[in-house]
């Protein structure tokens, strides 16, 4: 898709919002959206919004059951970019990496990444800390349950059952 007549300060964010809208509106099969994400990602330079694109791409791969492929997305993000991330992006990165490792069967590594996330929650700004703390605690509990979740959808549904008041009105399952 091209945005010929509209000027965006960051084209990566525009593509990200557009492709997520298509996914949530279910107007395209997920395989087509994944293909479009891959095309956009291959054309972008790294910055925080393109990292956000990568992470959303990994999330769609998980949603489609392509866990191993989603794990490879994290390998392609340079460590220097991870180290330079704002807290918001870093939290999102490490949380998604932990979920991807978990769903790929690397439970010990997933718990290790969650430990790093715990440090981040403790050291982030007060404004974000309440949100991150609650999110982190619920997510950690889900990853430590005896019955392992086999899919992203299963984790999302369990998350919604544990803390429905945490979720915004935008989180609805159809």
C-alpha cells in the first residue's frame, strides 16, 4: 500500500497503524498482512517506530502460529538499537521476546527475560510503573502456570480472565 498524497513524519508508524487496522478489522487474511509487514520492514531503517513494526510483525507471526519465525525477528534487531530504546519500547521489546520464547518452548530463557523485565519495571518512571507492574505480575503468573499455554490466543484469553478490569474497551474478542 502507498500513501502517495499524505505526508507522514514517520512512514513506519503510518504503515504500522494501517496494517494493524487491517488485522483488527479482519479485512485481509493474516497471511497477507504478515507478508505486507515483511515487505515494509525490509524497506525501513531502524528507529523506534520501525522496531515497533518488527515487534508487531512478530506478534502477528505468533497469532498465526509461526512461533519459530517470530523468534527470528528478535535476532534481526541490533543490540545497539535495543540498548538505546526508550523505556516504553524496551518494555514492549522484552515482554514480547519473553512471550515469543515461552511459546517457542524456551521456558527457561523466557523466565530469564522476564527477570530483566522485572528490573525495568522497578526502575521506570512512576507514571509507567503502575501500568507495567500490574501487566508484569499477571504475565509472569501466566508463564508460571502448570498448564503451559500453547498459543498466543490462549495467553490473551487467560490474561483477560485474570484481570478484565485491566483491559481497555478496545480489547474485545469476537
